């Protein structure tokens, strides 16, 4: 079973969706199941800290 690697553009869109509270279920679950989602959570945390 291979991993799906999302492009930077997709990751940024996901971060923006999560920050704005418009969590698209499809995007959110796809990214939550992805092993590189820790970078997305890290970006969201950074944004929350600097806001």
C-alpha cells in the first residue's frame, strides 16, 4: 500500500480550509489519513500562534 503525497498547493489549501473552519470532510479525512499530515498540523499550529 503506497502513500499519497499531496502537492504543496493542496497542503496550503487544506491549512486554509482548517483555519477558516470550512473543513471539507473529503479533504480533511484524506489528509488526516495521510502520514505527512503532521506538517499540516504543524503549519496550522504555527498560524494559530502567530495570529
